C-alpha cells in the first residue's frame, strides 16, 4: 500500500506546496507587519499565575452566588461556606442510577454484588474464561433470586418483563421462554444423543425451507442452539451465518428442590431454566464510516429500519419445532411422539428417505404451517 501511494502522494504534496503560498497574504509591507504584531499578546506586564486565576474565579463565583450559598449554609446548620464544603465532602457519594433489586444496571458488568440473604443462599456459579455464554449475572441481579427459592411463576414473570422492555426498542430481535428444570433435563439428554437436526419453515405456495440446527454444551448444563439455512450450511459449513441463536442458562436450577406449595405443578419444581433467542441483524452499525483516500465519511440515518435474517414468526416456528422433537413427552399424541423419535434417530444414523423429508413439516409445525 505504501508503494502504491508513494509516487501519487509525492505528486499531490508537490502540487499542494505550489499552491500553498497562494493561501497566505505576503507580509512584506509595513501595514501588514503592524496588523500582525498588534494582534499578538503583550508580555510587558506580569501575567497572573494559575493559583491566582483559580482564586479570582472562586471569588467571582462567591460574589455571584453568595446569597444562595449563605442561605444553604443556614439550612445545613453551619456558619460559614468552608464548613459547608467540609460537610458535603464527608457525605457518601450517591450513585447516578439506583440499582434495581433484580435487573442489573450495568449489562457489561459480570461482578456479582454481595448477597444480603440468609445462610441458605446459593453462591453464584463461576464460569471458565473459555465459555462463550454471556453470564446471567450481566442480565439479572442474581443474589436476590439465589438468596431463597422463588416460585416458577415469579421467575417466569421477571424474565418476560425484562424482554417486554427489550421488545419496545427491538421488537423483532429477541424471544424468550422459561423452561421447568425437569423439562430442560429431558431435552438436554436427548440433544446429547442427537446434537444436529433439520427443521422446515413453510413458504408460499406450499413449499418449505429447511434450517439446520446444532446444539453446543457447556459447563453447569448450559447450552446453545444455533440455526442456519440448510442451503448455506451445505456451501459454507462452519462459516454459515447464524440466523437464530438460543441460549439456555441453568443458574436458577435448584440442586436440592425445596418443598413446593400445593399450587406448584410437579414439572415446575426444582427451579427454572431461562432461554433467550436472538435473531441476527443485517443492519450495519449506526456509526460514521470513513471513506478511503480521505474522501470524507458516510453516516447512516438514525431512523434506519432494522433488518434481520429471520422474521419473528419464523423464529417462533423454529422454536416450536425444536420443542416438539426434543421434548417428546409433552408434544402431542403417542403416535406422533414415536414418529418424531424415529425421524430424529434416523437423521442421526443417516437412514432418511424421501418420506422423512416430505412428512417433516407436519411433525414440526403441524396445522400452524398454513399461518405463515
């Protein structure tokens, strides 16, 4: 790059040098010399020091706001401005933003806040630095939730409320779910046996588009599921774009399930697994992009509409298909469950035939295929 710019840069600098003198008026005349020198600061008088300037500004401030400061001093029960300053210094600093009891204020912070709960509170889990999963503590303030068992319905409501606020700013990007720990354990065990699968999405005219999914497993039973277009996966393999990414957090799963209330169903005992789905955005970041060769910069419009690789309705259908194939016990009639198990095992073994591909849409989305 340096080689290609050397001759061009020299030519350009020489042309600028030839024209630069035309940008400034000659200063050979006496009038020009007088006009230039008269605008320079005079140094024949002693200049004030920095300390003197600060003292002068402080005095001017007190003269301007003296009455208000004296009134404030009387309200605080002191007799002078110096005592008022010392009293203000002694007060603890108040945070700019009050921290919510549940939701974390700083989403980038992963430092757990000290727990004030009882001795039965559970410690936050430590993750290895190699884990790609964002800690749940950066999304929720975990100590209040870990200090004592919380009903499944309470956790579910908190998780839905959090994503309802995100829906206002990003209505087509996030989806969420709260999964009973027993249900997730069943799905997790089956996914270990069948970590890859394909799901269809219905398209206009009765067609369908297939999406390839792959599970990944991490410590403490956490997992992710990544969806990508099957056609793109065939072409790019591991470099295919993720259209939808699901993350499962197990921080709120109870190691020893506590005694449940009569209103709590058996499947809701033992805590909850929190799931968040994120659809990949194709909108470029709203920052200024510098053009090459110093040609300026381009700033995208602030009201630019967000675009995503997948629509929200398509993402919900993929989530439904995932649930029907990996949570067999809670998906439909016994005959359908056995057929889904056979299809899932056949994909892993590589024994699929044409009828599996043709019947996949009915098993994955069923009657909902006509709604999209």
